[in-house]
C-alpha cells in the first residue's frame, strides 16, 4: 500500500502534465510512488514499527506528504522541462534531500511522525560522535557540517593501544 497517489503528485507539480501519453506516464508515476513508499516502510520497519503505518491519522497524513515529495522528485527528474526560470534538477535535488533527511530521522528514531512512538530498547545507542562523524555504509559524505574532513580511521578507537 502506498501512502500517496498520482493525484497527490499532480497537485504538487501543477506545471507537469501526468497522463497515459505524457513523459512520465501515469503508470510511471505510480511506480515512483510505490518505490518511495517502500523506502518509507523499510525505514519505519527498521526500527520495529509495523508497516504500512495506518494510524494515527496525523502520521499517515505526514507520510502521504513525504511519499508525494519523494515521487515528485522522481517526476522532476524524468520530465523534460525547458521553461525559463525552471531548473528541474535543482527542484528534484531539493525534494529528494528533504525526503532522505526524513528517512534518516526515521532510521535513527529521532524524527518520527507525530503520534508514533517506539520502545527505547529499539533505538541504537547515540552519541555526538555517532551522529556527527561516523561514516556509514549508506553515506557518501566525507565532510562534516563545517566542511572539515571526516576521518575513517579515527585517532581514538577500540583496538588501538595507547
């Protein structure tokens, strides 16, 4: 079950026509929606929530918006738009960055939709270093928020003798 539908995406992107004979087609957009919904469910499922989330209603509304946002980024990338003042790549990047930031919050249990709670035992241990300097398998960042290099071989580590 997807949280959003084609009408939600069309409402977010009034400049782009979505039909069976456009690029992207209605079925393409539905596929984008389903893929982004699966990512949302995977992130929520990774912290022990039962997915798809159907209650509370404010959480479902938020997930519908998030699902729409992720699919809209895919539509921007696949639509061929050449209008002055419109940069589809930047629009897609902005929407996708917001989508990914929300998913990262779900995975850490720090940015859950309103009304959704998880047991504290499900959350991974957190510290300043795990939140700000760790390089994970899904991270391509090599700089911290200040532009300083993140070292994958830190000075302080468990196996080092001091």
